[in-house]
């Protein structure tokens, strides 16, 4: 988004981490694909880096790595199978299981939780921030981006990292952020029904926004098609509150403060939007027709 604002790229920019949304856009708005961010989803970024950066650091032959992703989203299976998702030289993600499928496997295998001790995630590529946690809620991708964009552009530390205007269950959420005189207007589409309304404005050239987040599933990935099905709306709200509680309790809440992400760029990628990062972390989209 920063590059497009500074250099005059296609605006508004649309997020690209929900594969169901990407499929929707390729099918129903094929003439608007230039608006999509070229960034891969977190699943696909992680997959390509595991078989390049992580393999190199750990001295592991990438051909011997079988990458399994556990996701709340059924469309992630489709995304992992896209033919272009092989920038590591291999299938970036070999298998996707939904959280509901993993739950079934646990039930088949019997109880294991009483035998497991709490532990930290493995390093390398195990550290995470609050910005990563909130990706699962509608508005979370936008909020995570704003936390970083604000500090990178202004050089100032955010006094309050909570962009509450983009949170919640409303169909379309809006906010404006002042970046030292440049006012950035953003919107969050909570479900594809909301996305269609916004995309009709984009297509007509009347959209007032600079950056738009779209999530297929109401509530965000927390309400994904692969999740255990909540019995009530209140249960879904509880899940989202749990995400924000986790974010609030973490010592690091901004993506650019993650020490392992800093090391990744220092040691391997070198710079955002550089040659290697573009090759491994970015992709392109194609009109599919109805």
C-alpha cells in the first residue's frame, strides 16, 4: 500500500489473504484484478519460506520437507493446489487440514491433552506478535497493517495500537488514519455480500478508499468454513474476544517488531519488495470466467 500511495499504483488496494475472496474476484470482477495486493496469504508465504529460508538455516533438504497447514478455511485447500504456488521450487504447502478435520483426528486417536506439557513454539519462524493473532478476525488484517504503516510513515510510536473502528460484526466498517498530513481512508468488508457492494463502487470508479480488507466468512477466519460450528452467535463473539485478549496480553503487538521477521529480512530477503521477497512472497491472479 505504501508503494502504491507514493508511486501512484492502482488504488484502492484490496487484500489477498482470503483465498475464497480471491476466487470470487477472479470470477466476478476479472477486470479489477490490478487492485489486488500481490502478496500471498500467510499460509503460502510460510510454505515458500519453510522450503527455502528455514531449510537453508536448518541444513535440511527441502525435497524431504512435507508442509502441513492447519487452517479454519476450506478454500485454503484450493489455494495450496494453485499451480503457481511453487516458488520454493516445490509445492509450497503440501497438505491443508481444517481445524474441524484435526479435531476429528484427535477424537479418533483418543485424548492427548493430559499428556502434553506447555511449551514455546519452535524457533526459527516460531515467534509471533499480536498483529499476527488478530488476522483471524474481520478487520484484523487491516489493523495489523495500520499499526505498521503508521510507524513506518510517521517515524512515531503509536500511543494506542488499537484501531477499534475496523473491529466488529458490521457488514462494512470504515476508518480514516492521518499519516502526518496524508489521510488514508480504509474499509473492511465482512463477508462476500459486503465485498460485492464495495467492488461495484470500485468498478464504477466511485470508491473513496485507499485500502480495503475483504474476508469471505462473516466474522473473519474465526468463522471459517473449516471451523467447528458455533452453536450461537454469542459463541462466535467469544472466539473473537479471545483473539483480541491474546493480542492485548502479548509483549509485541506490531508485525515489524517481530525479531524473527527482522532476522528473515537481514539474513535472507534483504528488503521488502526486493527481488527475493517478490519471488517468494508475491504472486499473480488470473480471470477465470463464470
